[in-house]
C-alpha cells in the first residue's frame, strides 16, 4: 500500500459518487496523536538553546538581536477597506499591547522567542467576545499544545512554578516555524546551527583556557637517560615552580629554565596548527546563515559573499527582515482582525522610511519618473501616490 493510500484511504460511502461511478468519502491526514484533551509537552531543549546559543554565543546573540530589533522598528499600520486607519483601536493595541511593554518591545520579544525556540506565544486578555484589551507574551518553555480532533489544537496549557492554567484557542497566537518532525511545534533556528554554536563556544573556551595557562599549549616535562630520577620532594618543588611562575596570563611568554636533564615535550596543537581563527570564522558564518544574516553584519572577517556592507544590509532586509515582518503581520491579522469585527481589516508594513531600502527606492523612483512612455497619472499610481484630485 502506498503512503498516499495509507493517509487518504478510500471507502464506500452511502452518499456521494465520484466520476466513473466510484463512491467514497475524503478523510483528513492522520496526525501524531496522544489523546483528545491531553497536553503534548514542549521539547525540553529551550533552556539549553537559550543558554548555549544566545547567552554564551556572541554571533547568535548578535544575529538574533539584529533581526528582532529591525523587525520591531518597522511601523505596523491598519488598513480597513484599503484605507489607512491611524486611529483604529487595533493600531492603538499594537502600539501599546499592555502596561509593561510598548509595541516595539512586544515585537522585539516575540521575534526573539521565535528565533530561539521556533515557537512564540501571545495571549489576548479581555472579553470572550470582542476586541481584547491587552496582549501578553507567554514564554515558550512554559507552554504546551492541547490536541483536539482532526489534528487541530483544542487549547493551550501553561505551567509555571507547578501551577497550570488552560487557554482557549482563540485567545492564543501560536507563531511557529516549519518543523518536519512535529505537527505541533516549530523547529528553532538554533537547532540547525547547534553544531556550529558548540564549535564556536568550545573554540572560545579553549582560547580562554590557553590564555589562563600562560598562552602555551599543554606539554610534559620528562627526564631522558639519567641515572638518578627526581625524588618526590624535587618533583613537588618543580611542580610548584611551574604552576606559580610559568602559568597564568601574567606569566605568559616567560622562558622555562630546565636543568638536571629535564626536557619539554608539547602534548597539544598550537593555535596555528589548529587553524583556530579560520575554524571560528567558519562556525560564525554558519551560525549567521542559520538566522538569514549575512556574515558581514555580525563582524565575521574575510566574508566575501557580498561586495560591500551596503549590499549585505539590503540583502538582510529583503531576504530576512521584511519576509519575517510580513509573516508577523499576516499572523496578527488572522488572529486579531476577527476580534475587531472587520472582515477587511488587516495589518500592513510601512516600509517607506526604512533607511536600508532608501537607495533602491530612489533608483525605482528615477526609473519610473524618466519613463517617457508613461503618463503622469500612471507614474503616480506606480509610485503609490493617489491619482485623485
């Protein structure tokens, strides 16, 4: 039996006949099932990803903050029936979601959770029917999806300090990335970059340990062809001397004076032998790419992907920031617009004042303005200006 047949089994039905006389009823795909009303625990890697990938890795920290701050800087405006509504209650809610956070901080934290965990949750507080009064973020590692029928969530469950509370589906926004191994949770970008994050962090720790041990690789002191080996007292005295006078950052570079037939043998590789700098730069590039950030934007040297910083910045906005912000606008529209009773209400991005796109806008303006085959009304319409008198 094929995979298609397993997922979409056909059977005789009392009603309904397809072309050719075959009677059947369509069935929905089968999703991973735990049991109706039972919460499915969030994968318990959020704390490790947050600690190793965000708190202790400068490249991931920089990439996440760069994208999150850029998305939060884009104004979100409300359109209703094609008209901009500056005084719309939805616009006011987005500008000030709750007494604790401004709109920019709300979006910044929302994107931060999304990029670290692959899942971001927001809760709409207010009347059961009608527009919410406040929007609050819920930390991803405290949230679980409650499975319903036909692979659709029946609710969400939050557990904090041993206390549980359940939310209805309409009151919670669950924004997640694509995950090929889960029907319920997104995959964190940090998971794809986990190996590179470990390599980058281990390289930094190795460098720190090397500095703290005198700036030299590990080695061993030994005697060769001697009649009288070191006594225990001599060994202890030599060990104390090496630890106090030849290790540590303050003793870096001091020559090691050997006597009594002692010799030094390196036991590790030098930074040059390990090509340490190139290895760290490669890991940094891979981490940046996992977040859709050009390596130049996070300070990785020798990044030749883009000819200059300006092109890298424009690519970041066009390939990562604007698509991510557009996705947020679409998710918030689908979640909040019905609560405000507007079938034609939607959130859109205001991109006219983005500095990174100024050069591209100027070139487009000049190209349209100099198009002699277009009428003035057509030029104004293409540039987004009203053609009405």
